[in-house]
C-alpha cells in the first residue's frame, strides 16, 4: 500500500510542480519544491479523493519528504 500511496503523491506533485515523475522519489524534500500553502491543499484534496479519507492539512504539511508523507497517509488508512 505504501508504494501505491507514494506513487500517487509523486503523480500529483509532478502535476503541481511541472516536474517529471522520474525526477522524484521518497527522498524528495517538500521544501526543495518551494511549496506554497495552495500546493499542500491541492495535494491533500487529491489524496482525500483517491483514498476516500480525511487528510488533516497541518499534519500533512509537517511531513518533510514524500516518503514521510506516504507513511502518514498509510497510517491514516490503517486507522
């Protein structure tokens, strides 16, 4: 499941930041992408729609890397 979540994060991030998905991985750091609040909002809304869960924006924003974000989403899915 983690791999599927990570792939969805990368899919959405590549769309938001106009970057090739192959240039991103679980080690990709959100801060390196120069994110704005709207980017986090777009990401959480997308993940909510894909996985039919509620993703608390502020908690998601605390994730440093795409991998940490994937772990957080997996935790939400297991609850």
